C-alpha cells in the first residue's frame, strides 16, 4: 500500500472517530469501516474484546464515547507502511473520565481493503 493512500484512509478514520467520540453521528463510521470489519482491543478492561461487523464496532465506539462522556480525542502521529495492505499508526489520545484527565499513546495496526478499514489490532 502506498503511503498517500494509507494516509488518506487513516486521516478519514481518525476524523470520523473524533467526531463520534465528541458526540457526533455514528452513521459516518459506515463510510470508513468495511462491512466485515474485525476490531480487536487487547487487555482486561471495559472496552477490551473482539468486535466483528460494523454493528459491533460502532457499538464499541459508542460505548467508548459514553465512558468518556464525549471528551475523547485522538491525535494521530507517525504512519508506517510497508508491503501489502497493513499499516501502523502511532496515536496519542486524551479523555476526561469521572473528572480525571487521562492521556495515552498507542500503536494501531490496520488492514485496509477497498479504501476502508478491514481489521484493527
């Protein structure tokens, strides 16, 4: 995958996620998620799990938004591309949960098919 295509797809994903996480319309997620998407969240916490299909992934993002009371914001940083359809994005995030400010850094691993997110790890 060329970097320009990956950047365009991931920019759109993060733009839509930020709108959704701040209270925007969940329907826009359908524009960036593949119909058979798989979204994997590691850990043992309120959002960890494996989500399959748009409905489950949208429900996961809605739950995440509710937990952060629409204060979550993502800040994409470096994009790493190589051969094939998988890319990695370094992303920082912030949210206020129960009055406490939180921040984190993560690496999102994505598989892109037909200009949409097919898998996220």
